[in-house]
């Protein structure tokens, strides 16, 4: 019996549900075999689903509805699973708490004995306690707002999942208004990183992703003030999307850009230290933190960490300028590739950083990025190594596997594109 495209998609969705449910049950053993094997199965099923999305022009609405329902089920499975004992969400809780107690998170150090009384059981295990916070002002105020509602890690995770749901709704609206196949919303909702890093670990990136997608949607509808303001707020959550600035050139008015800049500036007022804008541990992050960084490690051989970081931003800017000249304002590719290029050159490339790329993956040119969101899965193995007392260092085989898959996908795309163009060029000659 031959399955229909809908039937194959149902089957892959059920495989992902089973695999990610097993994965959630072993979330306390991140990187171990009981976590990695089902996650790898989910990753393969996801790639096969992407193949179905390209092969089928349109799926029935019930398929989209059931697909989103399946995604909701495995998100719930991760939502009710406690995150790692030192995941970033513990820092978020601390930053929100100390702000409400009158302290500046860019100045206080969590390990300071004088602040021991400020800790709760959920903040005592935060990572890098010897450093102040590195997050931009938008993220810090978000932590404060959420912890004012209820001070718990679970509350933060619930809000992140709500942002995830909002992205699905905005993405559906974008696809319908641009007359694209609605099933591409599942390319976002089914990505395994989403369940692990949003519902599971809880990362602030998803808030920035929502704001950036709102900006993208507003830009497509020529709501220029909304586009500029949402973009500014996204940058105020994390700095990565700043490389997309060239895409807004002459697509938003100067007064809209000025409004966005003023709003972002106002966000920093509560944190000013003697009239200076604080950066917390951002400098230490650039100078000392390293993870999964083949390009940055190469750049560091000939440049200082600060110069290498500037080069990473420059690569993103140049990619955005090139995409600006080649793609329309409504092109999702134009948003995906500059951030991907900048991330590729970054000093730290954690799996959750790729969340920024997920809503913009729905064309053949972004297949290498889709592959990357799955090929990065082996990096979780380092969490297992740390748990068994090994150094926080990626084994040598992981990065060739991760980036080799991306390079192969990119090479295949280029070769196919050239083969499709060659008959036309021959006719012209």
C-alpha cells in the first residue's frame, strides 16, 4: 500500500512525537545515549518532512491542523520537564529578581557572598555565577516583567512557549497573505530545536525571534513604523539581528528609524551607571567564551578576539547588503542568510542560537540552514561529557560532521542551480 503525501506526513509526525517524548523523558541526561538517539530520530524525520513540503504543492488544512496539534503535544512534554540545573533560564530568574529588589544586573555578581541572601533554590545553580549579566536591556526588562507576574522558572518557560505560539500565528498570517503554501508553518513548528530550547531549556531568543518576525511581516505590508520599532526591540533582546540593518535601508522612514533608536535607548535608562551604558559581562563573553566556533578559531590566529567579533558582524552586514540587492523586501531568505553567516563566524554557536533562523526557512536556498539545525544536534554530546567529569570541549569529530553536512548541502544546491541554468545559457549562445 502506497502512502499519500498526507499519509507520509502523518507518519513522520507520529515518529517525531514518539521520539521527542522519549527525549523529554531523558531531558536530565542531555547528551547521553537515551537523549541523543531519539533526538537523532526526530531530526531525520524532520528532514524527511521538509522533503515532503518541497515535493507537495499544498496539503489539506486538516493536515496542517493535526501537524500543529502533534507539535503542541511534544512541546507540552518538554514544558513540564525541569531544565538543566545550570541552564540560562536560572540566570533569567536571577536577573529579574535582583532588578525588582533594586539592584543592577549589569553590576552585581551572583556569587558575591554579600548577595547570598538574595538567592532562591532556583537561582543558586545559575551558570557563570562569577560574572554579571551579558544580556541587552530589552531582555533584562522582559525578565523583570515576567518575574513580577510570578517568580519561577516554569512561568518563564510558559511565557516562552506562548511566544512560540504567537510566532506560529504570525507565520500563518504571512504565508496566507503572501499566497505561499501554509504547510511551511510546520517547517518551523516541527523543528526539534524549538521543543528542546524553548519548551525544555527556556531561552530568551524566542522573544527576539517573535519581534523580528513581526518586523518582517510589517515590512512586507509597509507598516514602516511597526517594522522599525519591532526590529529595534528584537535587537534589544539579543544583538544578532543588528546585521539585518541594510535590509531596512530606504524601506523605513528616517523618523521611524529614529523612533526605534530612541525606544531602544530608553530601555537602558534604568541601568545607567554614572551616565554610562553598562555592558555587563559582554566583553568577557567575546574575549573568553568559545564553543563550536571553527571560523572564529581561525580568525583568532590572525586577529584579536574583539577584531574577530567585528569581522563576524561585518560578514553578516555584507551578506545583508548582497541580499538587499538581490531579493525583495518580502524575501525570507534575505533575513535568514545574514544571521546565519554572522553566526557561522561567531565565537560561540550554541544550538539555541539557530532559533533565530527557523521562521525564515522555506525555500530551496535555505536548505543548508535547515540541515544545520539538525547537524548541530551532536554538539549536545558535550553536556554528557561535562556530566561525567570531562572538560567542556567538543570532540574533534563533531564539527567536521556538523559543518560538513552543511557544506555538502550547499554544494548540491549550487550544482543543481547551475544545471538548471545551463540549458538556458546554451540557447542564448
